[in-house]
C-alpha cells in the first residue's frame, strides 16, 4: 500500500536504458511464443480482454505451479534480462478450487550457479484485474498501473538481476484482483515461484536452487502470508529467507490511519479486493453498502490506484455503509474476515482457507518499518514481532524514526540486499531474533552501492 503521491520517476530513467539494450533473437522467433497468433511486443491487451489470461480446461488436472501458457514480452528491463516471459500457471483459490495466475519471469545475464531466485511481491494496491503487474510491466501496455508499479519495483528487479538472481514477479492477487486477501496472495505467490521452476526455457536446471521472498507495503503483506504457508502450501519449496517492510499487520489499525486521508482509497481497494476472493463477504457488501459505497467499490474494481486516489481522497470510509462504522467493525460477517486477516494468528483449514498454517513465519526474516509511517500503521508491528519470536521465529527487526512510507522503502534497500545476499551465501546469522534502530547501509554511501550493485544504484540516482 505504498502511497502513489511519493512514487519515483524511475520509469523515465529506465526507458532509455531499455531502448539501448540488445534485441533478443527470441522475440522474432515464433517457436518461442505459444500464445501465437499475435505479436506480443505491440499493443498488449489488458487482462480482461487478453485470451492469454483465459484458463484452459487442463487447469483442473494440473498441479500447483504447472505452466499452462507462456509467451515472451518486452519490458523496461530488457537491458538487464536475457529473456523475459509471462507465464500463466495453475494455483488454488481460498475455496480449494483450481484457478490461475500470471507471473513475469526475468533471466539474469549471468546467472548464479546453483540458481538463486527472488520471489518479488509487488505492492499492487488495486482491486481491478487490469492493474496487475504483468500487464503494467509490459512495454506499450498503456496500463494505468505502470506509472506506479514499474518505478516501485524497478530497483529490486535491476538489483536482483545484476546479482545473477532469477526474478519472478507474480500477479499475487490472482485473476480476480483479490487485493489484500492473504490466502490468495500466499498461494498465487508461492505458485509463481513454482511456475519459474517448471519453466526450463528460463531455468533449464533447478538442482540445488535457493529462493528468497521480498516485498514492501502491500508486497510485504503478500510476503508475510506466503511465509506463513511455507510449511504447508509451500511444502517442497527451498525458500531460505525473506525480507519485507512497511508490513500491514492489523488491517483495522491501518484502515483507521488512512481514513479521511489522501490515501483512503487504499481502504476501499482492500475491502473490495478481499471480497473479490470471498463471495460471502461480497454478498454482505451488496446488502450493507449505501449508494455512495456501491459507487466507490465499483470504482475500486475498475480503476488503478493512480486514477482512484484523487476520486476518493479524504472520504470517510465508514460513511460508505448503511450502518456506518458499527456495521463494518461489529458486523458478524466482516468481523470474521477482519479477525482472519490478522498476521500471526493460526490459520485453520476451513471455509476461508483449504490449508492450515501456524501463523509463524517459516524462514529467517528481515523486517523493517518507520515508526512515523503515515500509510501502514507501525503501532501493532513490535508486538507482532515479539509474539513471532516467542514462538520460535527468527526475525531481525529494524525501526527507523521520522521517515515516511515511501522513503523507508528506499532507505532500507541496502540492508535488504545485504540480508538476502547473506542468506544465499550461507553467512546469515539466524540464531535468535534481534531489534535495531536505524539503517546500516545508508543511501548514497559506498556500502549502499555495494549492497544493491552499481546498476541499481545508477537507476536510483537518475530517478531522484
């Protein structure tokens, strides 16, 4: 849920780099494009109109992460990727039914051996299916989400590829854009990793691979949920560490923080997105939203965050319901989903999830947050970390005072990549939890450049 008001201009900086890159031969060879007919490099269609997103009948018999369709695509990052593909793959919805999602996979120019993979969770911030990362990342897509999504994850994609890591960027909200639905995010995210492992065109040998999870804000929410399900739904995946920050731990606290503010559209999008995954909740909304609420939810499901924000800025989200605040916070049905969505709670197998989970993060994790975060509440995070550590989690938790939500993401980039690199190199200290104040590899220092790599540092410098 990173605020669009402070998004970077890295897209502009990346454009000339992509134009200067060598043109991969694969893009002109029909054998590489099983989505043919059609030129994938010109005038991409939005997901709602693109046949590529239509699930084949074989999805019902496929295994989680099986690749159903694939195609090469242009992106702003072709200077750093030997080959970039979209994969439609099988995943599972909260009702336990077979469904699909799309991921964008990037091939490093000089891959690490054995393979090192980053599962990169994007802050999508939208309940509209046409605002997902795969479409936004495509050059020429004209997606209204591109101006937010591409700059938001640009440094991560370039840093990962420059280190020789394979990068998979799943549309972790699924085909229905179930924004803030943790089960969807976890399953579609983990299966986005499986899809890369099942796609030998990009990753011909997976022997001894290692994977990490990274995300910020809404991407941190998806990362944390994926980590919770590693031992059950993610069984068999060799994920060794995670790093995420600005994590929404308690949706109600963040909802109240954003209410009546410029970014209150995130409240509406998260409420609408959750109902995109759960028909029971959508039925409750249909009965309890007033006319303004019905219009606001319709906008949230048809517009990207950059469009939606100005239309809903400053509204009182509780005024969208016939019964006001009491209806949303005390109603039996919404309370069921609010309580279920609390990070760290044990997840039973039932009508909200076909898999159980302990609620404890499954791998060593670096978490970071600003105590002054104006978008995602810091207040419940220290208690969450303390509770996780009491249950055996290994979390290195860092706090910085005074930075806003977006600045915190940039400020901790160096520390994130030092942590993930240490995990890959086998030098990570995972003996106990820790708490720290401040940032180790400060932006603008040699330590920061060394952590993220010169290419990513150059992109960041040109965007500020």
